């Protein structure tokens, strides 16, 4: 009937780099002197990276992130890895990015686990290894990381590094979608549109794409394409569902804060 009958146009979170400006500062108590120094260097790096009270300067940020990272600061290790992956303030070097992600990932940082998994998925800086990517995505997902959950869902959907399991992919996408992650919302909608593990439902597909479109421009185009297969009554119903989902997500965000 439509293009959705042929192949799922999957959007994978692995193509999205996490912004170092969004990294949370570690919560630590009774820090030894070396950790306090590392935190101070990390805070200097954050100010330089974000232009907070000083001119934005990634070279300076990289220097302070490195000092903090070498003292064991997990968030600095993660942020330095991001700079190497992006080539900001340092030459782009996926090998260095992988090395610093690994240091943070081994200490339990979910974002680092996800991003290292991305490098294994794509074979950048490390040998391509879908099984290792799945292991890392699973670790991140277990901590509630929505990108990790979405990437793990994509691997289940494609049968990469794990036995193909559409039901598991659907559950992972739905969990991340209900946490407000637009990439997962997009993927969940497409599973509804394609009738994968569930009965084809253009109303729910449209609704989730309507929600995703707030942050994901591509979702709006997919929403409109699906809308051409729907009646006006179905579109009105889908918009009502989307509106309620947006309210639920807004309320959940307030509760978390």
C-alpha cells in the first residue's frame, strides 16, 4: 500500500553524539585532595567548553578535561572522549575517543558505555564488533540510558550482534519513547506503521511521530506521509493521543526535576 510496506526506515541513535555540555557533574562525598583537584579542573573545563563566564575555548577545555581525566574523574574522561570524537580542541582521533570512553565505561558511566558501543557498531577507533556493541548498549540501557536502550533495540531489530527479536526491539523503543527520547519515538512509530510485532496502526504511528516531531524534523515528514493513508477522523484521533502523550511527558519531566 505504501513505502512502509517495503522496508523500515529506521533512525538509529548511534549517529547522534552526546553534547559534553549536558554531562552531569559527579556526586561525590568526602573527596580526597586529588579528587577535589580533579573536580576543580573539570569545572574549569566545563566553563571553557560552554563559554560560562569566559570565552568559549575547546583547546583550554581539553587541557583541563585531560588533567581531571588523568586523576580519575569519570565525567572528564567522558567529555575528553567526546572532544576526540568530534575533533573539538584536539585532533579528531577515534582511537583516543575509544580509550577514554572505555575508562569511563569501565567505571559504570552509562553515556560512555553507549558511545563506546557506537564505536564498536561502526568500527571507528576499535575493530568492528556487534557483539561487544550489544554488551555495552545493554549495560547503558540497564542504567536507564535512553540512547543505549534505543541502540540496543535497533540491534535486536536488525539482528546484529544478537538474535533478531522484534518484540524485544519494540519494548526497548517503547520504554525510551515514553521517557521522551525522540529517536525512540520515531522508531516505535515506524514499527506501528509497518505492523512489526503489533497490528499495523497508523493512528498510533501518527501520534508518536507527532510527539517526535517536536525535536525531530524528519519525524514530521514521516507523519505527513502516513497521514495520507488516514481518514480525517483518524488524524484527529491521533492528534488527541499525541497531545495527551505530550502532557504526560511534560508532567514526568516536572516530577523528575
